[in-house]
């Protein structure tokens, strides 16, 4: 029977299987948590940690669990200590907060304004994580759970995807892919505008051509079930721009430039 060599030791395959069964691999869990914490902050990391440890949960249960998270409480305590040392307030919301000129929200009966801020922050972050496909929201059960595959691909391995896109399609493709990645879902026209504003040295034609190529190859895919997606007509200006692209790349799709149809990074490219 063949053996696996690790350093100076030889290990039988059956022993490897038994060892893996006794010690489940959880490194990818920690990789997701640490990456999300670094990129989106400790609260987002705590949300991922809670869902990884507990499985599918409702939004209320997530909020309660994150509120008890030791790392979140440690970060909050450190912030409070810094605020105390500098004389700053720990919350920017007063007991009575005026909205506009005549509408007042009375928060005097709420035990802690920070609890309200916490719930709002958790809800906003969960929504953001859903948009970025780190979390899946089940519309039937109203439960949320981690999407391990897309979380690792889009958060941990994304620098590798950027490198591959640049190698295959050029610098313009890298700029567009980064925009779509950062926004989660965005119509191609808007992605082109943002990419142009960030890299004025690259021409619009080059960026639009990169969008068409990546959409054809599955790097960018339409999000048909997105709340922002709706039927609409392509404008004459957009059709004209696409017609200019068509001779050099006949596979272009005019529907791509519909301002109401957002696209996201494809997971199967």
C-alpha cells in the first residue's frame, strides 16, 4: 500500500482518512471570517462567524447572537475607552432626533439607543452580504446562511480572479471587474462610468469592449431576480454604441446596456 510522506514521516492513506474524520477541516471557515473582518469590519466578521457556528438563522437571531459576540463587545469597549479618553460621545444619536423640519422621533422610551443602532447596523450589513453573495437569504423561511463557495471565491480568491481577467482581457477588464466586485450588482453602463472615472487613461471604447467580452465568457452575468432589475428599452444612444462594437465583436448583446438590468461577477467563468 502506498504511503504519503509528510516531512520524515510516512503515513498510510487510511490513517489520513481517519485523522481527517476525527479533526474536521475548518480552516476555510476561519479564512472567510478573517477576510470578511479585514475587508468589511468586525461586525461583518461576527455575522459570518455566527452563521458558520449556528447554521441558518433569522435576522433577529443573528442580531441577538452578534450582540453577545465577545469580539464585537471587545471592539465596542475599546471604542468606548477611546471616546472616554478624548471626551467624545459614544453615540451620535440624541434622545430626541429631529428629521427634517417638523418630524421628530422620540427615543426616550428606548432603554438603549445603542441597541437600535446595533440592530440597524446588523440589518444593513446582512443586506450587503446578501448582495455580495456571502450570505443566502431564503425568501420562504426568512432564514440566512453562509454561501461557502462564493464567499471563498469572491472574497478570499478575488485577487487571483483580477489577475486572470487582466491576463486574458487587459487592464480595462480588470478595472470593470473591480467595480462590479465592489458594488455587488451594477448595470454595465454604470460600471463603465465608474471605471472611466477611476482610470481616465483608459478609453471608453476599451472598457465597453472589455465588458462585452467578459459578459460573453461568463465573467459578468445578469441578475434577473434583482430588485433593481426591471424590463426597459435600450436607448438609441446605447444601441448606437453597441453597433459600433458589433463589427469588431459580433457577439455583443444590446440588452446588456439596459440601465435597469444589473450584472454581477459570474461564478462559473
